[in-house]
C-alpha cells in the first residue's frame, strides 16, 4: 500500500514543443551553435549551453552569454529520440584561462596507435579558441591538452582579426586536420563586402596546435559561424553573413552568377586547396535568414552532417522560447535563449551543391525504431513537459554505466513533480508484445504508461522509496505490441520531487520468478530469460535469473 492511493491525479504538464514535432531536439534544455560527430552508429551533437546562462539569469532577462562555461551533449541513433548526456564543464577542465565556452566544433580520429581520440574546439569568448580532448568516448571525460588557448592573437597569420571564435574543424581523407575561425565587424582596412576576418589553418599532427600560418579566406559579408565539411573530396566552408547592406555586391567579380545573400543568412564556399585564397569558389546562400520562416532568431550557426547515408542540417532558433512565452512559462523579458533543430538537407556530392533549405518545426522522420527491450535511460526522449535534471554538472566517470556502451556519462536522472512527463517515438514492441516492465525510480508517486499524453493508462506503477529502486509490473501484451508512434511516461501523483532513472520492458513476465527448464534454480548459476545458462558474469545489459531471483545487469 502506498500513501498516495487516495490522492487525485495531476493533469499532465503543458507541452511547448508539439507532440509530433521533431524540433527543437530538446524541450527542456536551451542550447545552440550545433556541431556533431557520428561514432559506432550513434550521432553525438554538441552545443553552447544557453541553459547555463538561463539559470544564471534566474530564468529571465536576455542571454548575454557571459556565464556560459560548459557545453551540452546529446546523442541519437534514430534522429527523433535524443539522449541528454549532461554537460562538459569546459571551465573546470581548462582552468583559469577559460572564460567562456561557445560554438563547439567536434571531430574524432583513430590515431597511429589504433586509439580513438575525440577533440572539441570551442570559442573562449570572442578572443581565442581552445580545445579539449578525450581518449575514452565522445562524451568524455575530457582533459585540456594545453595550458592556454590554442589560437590567440599574435600568432602567425591571425591578426588583424576582430573575433577569434566560432571554430570549424574537419579532417580530410589524408588524415590532415584543418580549422577555420574568425568573425566580427569589418577591419579598418576592410569593407562590408570583405570584412577581412575569416581564417583557416592546418592543425598539427597532435590536433591540438596549429601547423604554419593562418590564411585569410575571401568570404563575402562574413560575420561568424564557421564550419567545414569534406564533400566529394573538396573542402566546403559555411558561414553566417552580416546585417550590413549589400550596396557593394557589384564589386565582387567571382560571384558565379549568385545574387547578393540576404542579411544574416548562411552561405558557403568550395575549394581544393584551402590555403590558397584565390581557390575559393563562392556558391551562395543555402539558408536565408531564419526569421523569414518565423523561427524567431536573427543570426544562425549551422552544421551540415552526413549520417546513415543522408545529409542533415543542424541549426538553432528560439522556437522553444517563443512557445514558452506564449504559454506563460517564461518571462516576457527573457530573450535569446536558443534551441537546436534538425532538418534533412539535399547535397549533391559530385558538384558539392547544397540546395536551398526551408527550416521547419517538423524536423525529420525517424530512421530507426527504438527497442523497449534494451535498458533505456529516462534522459532519452523525443519530448517532455515539466521535467528538470537533478544534476547539470560536468560529465565524469564516477557514474552508473549507461546504456550506450560507455561509462563516461554521468547518470543524470530526470527530476519530476506531479504532472511531469516524457515522450518516446517509434517504439517497436514486436508482434508478440511485452509482458512486464521494470522502472528505476526514487521518491513516492504513481507513474503511468500511456500511448497518448492525456489518454487512459495502459500500465501504472506505484512506488515509494528513499533510494533508487527497481519496480516491476506485469503488462498486457495485447496492448504493448507492434510499433507505437508515441509512448508516454506520466507522473500522475507525487509527494514532492521524484527521480526517474531507467526503464526496460521484457517479453517475459519477470514479476514472479519461474522455474527454469522445469527446475527451481538455486545453484548459483545465472540464466537468461530463455532458460539458457550464462557462463561467467553476464556482460550484456538485461534481466537474468540467479538463485531463483531476478537480477538486472546495467
């Protein structure tokens, strides 16, 4: 018996993302300036932690970026359900020389010794560029290989450059690393057309220092947001243009028939020899000013990425901020808190043409199904309402092993009060269906499983514990079968805050231990749920039977 049995249910919290919308990727964390790497079948997306500034400002006022000293990390394998890994505390990793961390750019490689290495470059405010490195996983832990910023004023080829920020890194087919950066208003010797603030340089073999002098690229109307790709063997450089007028467009003789880009749009250039300024071909605008689509933000920062055979564009907007304001969940004086979005892109790899895009709240369709029979972190979701994270600190190793095959991500736990909910999309229960569900929670409450946010519960779990504990219930396989377009976990009753850690369905009923192969097992042997003995300690996550009792391996 639980103390909540007589209390009324709380209606689900408001939704500010849209139950069928893909954008933004997170309904609970403000983040911007995306970059991405794919590793072992998952796509990892990094961004500026606008949420740190939002919290520092007391969830009001404008985003001035000055308190942002961390980066966020999300990952996915289906492009609709995103796992939040927490934040990389760059200020803590790098120490006193790091004032801010904005606009990351991430790459990874296998080094000469066969070891995978992960590098994240970041803007240390507007005055320098730093780098952090991991030899463990895409989510860290990270260390600082340098005792100062990697790119600084006074280095060869750097000056004059107004803003040393917004790095864009790439590794070419030979294994050579490159980094572009720079931005700001025109130099005294520059013009609106040629601000003179775009730079590109080779990275040294260690990927944490420059090799040789930086070179000024002829990027018309450049303002910020450098990124790079290798497409069809050629360098593709993307950037965000300024707000200045285009009255001097006619002075640009190599515009390839392109009209002047709209103010604050995303443009790109292509080259075979990036250190030769004359080699760069201007290709024009591929994302007009986002405000034209009602996305509510002036400048942008995009990252183009090929994943599972298709190209996708990551960018940011203030969609979530606008919807929260409209719903009364955010002060009207709050402004500039951005959110990362994704849309499918069309890229011709032979010609390197990026087709002009229209950004949309719809996002992309799922490219894979989510398995409910694998241990899932509660931080994996397509949407949410009323949740927060108990831990918004640095990613570290002193954590529970997560379901993504590494032990570097802090287990965040989703903090919920009555009415909070999370949503998953495209969940495949299979033809036979599930028979039981295990959730790991802390606190006192009732967690319902639904197929619509406000619909009837298809399963319900009462829980009460002062520490994290597994709760197991039987479920009706007739209800939990086939592919479900939506799956909700809704906290309908609660005493104060509760914490949701993990969940996992089983195709077997594990609420009561059954004899294995007709015999009760009390011999110390471990068996899987199909009754087969497991030699040694189980290495795969899941539910096992040992000495007649259920054992969950995480």
